[in-house]
C-alpha cells in the first residue's frame, strides 16, 4: 500500500489527514501488544466527516497508522508540549499512558520508518502546498484531527468540540483565525482557540503566512461525530450532520478569504 493518498483540487484549501490511516505493515503490527492492536488513538472517520464539504479542496491523507510513525510529529522528535504528557514520533504508549508494544522499535527501525512513511507523506504535502500556492497565490492548510473527549493522561476535564490551533496566532493570517473562531462559536458548540492543542508539528512547520502558506489545526472531540468513543468507534451520521454543516461553512469562509490574502502576499 502507498503511504500517502492525494486527491488534487483547484481550491486554495488543502485538507491534511495525518491520523486517519489504519494500515499496519505485517512486520510492525505483529509487534504491537493486544492493547496496541485496538488502534484506539486513530482519528476515526475524519475522512468521512470532511468528505465533500469543500468542492475543489485538495486532500493529502496518510494511509499508515500513527503507531507506525506519527506524521504530525517532527523528524527530530522534539516535544510539542514541553512539560505535558504527550506521545512521540513513534508512540511507545497510547493516549492513556499504557504501553502498546510487545517489542518496541529501536533507533534503526525508527529511522527506517521515517524514510518509508513520514518522509513520503510530507513530500506529498509540500508538493501540494507548492502547487496550490502557485495556482492561487496562497495555500491554506487545514489539518484535520480528532481525539476522545476525555483523556486524563493528556488533559483535565472534557475537551471542547472544537479546538482550533494556530500556534498562538503564528501559523496563519489573523483573519483566518478570526473566521474559524467566529463560525465555530456561532454553532453553539464548545470552542477554544490555542488551548491544550495549539497545532502540531505540521501546523507549526508549514504555517508561514509571510510566504503565502497559512495553516490551522482543527482538533474535534470524537463525541461530536461518533456513536461511541470506545470500540467499535462507529460513525454517527445523524450526530455528525450539524457538525458537517459548521465545518462546511468554515472551509468555505477560509477559501473566500484567499483572494484578500493573495493581494497582500503579492
């Protein structure tokens, strides 16, 4: 299986999907323990949730699971949230802090996974950012994520439905950030900007507004679109319907702002 799938469009918006893949190469999957094989930390059904919301949007999707290697972590495995619990480039635990490997990978294997999975995903993402920016004058990367709404190991309390991350306002034009916040809050759903999730490595690495590339991470609480956040992690189309409507409004608003950003970039 290819490590990355790309669907090209003409819109200035690119949807990044780094954590929806469930593919485990046999040699890697065999080394997970029973807990790891549940794949609980998948961004379940996010590709379905966003499907068709913005005609012409490009999508870049990792097919491999984040336990193979996390496409939203930097290749040097620097911590995204120093001093807080998190998982690394190749997670050794799940989001509850429990071990997931019977035989953990060593340094050589992690390097091999970087070359075989992480690098191709980001090469494809960079190529699409370059292509979309050349066509539209700017590129807007909307990095799509989800997570269980209650995970004491990672955060206190209940996660808001919408967690918008812009690296503290550094990864995108403030008008994009303001539009995202306004539309999410207007939905009546709980919303936070740059809270526990400020944007992962992808958002921080690619978001360079002065160069015409803007990046926003959206972390959704899985309770907003799943029947249950436990196995079998089933999608709930009725629960997701209103969420899809808000996300469609948001993506359309971001795309509509692109011409204004282009004028200033040029």
